[in-house]
C-alpha cells in the first residue's frame, strides 16, 4: 500500500464531501474538521489487499473511486 503524492482538497471541501454521507452528516463541525484533517489518499493496485482478517485495525477507509471487494479467505 502506498500513499500517493496527490493533493487533497481543502478542509472545507473535504467536510462538504463527508457531509453528503449520512454517517457524517450530523457530526459537530469540530469533529468533522478533525476527521477531515486526518484524511490521507492511498492508492491500491488492482487486486492488492487493503486489510486481512485478523489484522489490527489501523484506520477508517472510504473509497473515492473504483471498488473494494470484501471476502472471507483467499477464494
């Protein structure tokens, strides 16, 4: 997994984007700004694994483009 060199939108733009999702819509402004400030862009290659069952949690992920397949095991 690599962190790209892409420039993130401003905090205000990130907050506006997050507010479009019901999970974040009712968060207080300060909490949303803190969450948006921690955002990082990660790029995965096609078929690359983001997280394996049993791995320790290391963040909250959202998909900006493309898709993520969730499965149990290597099938």
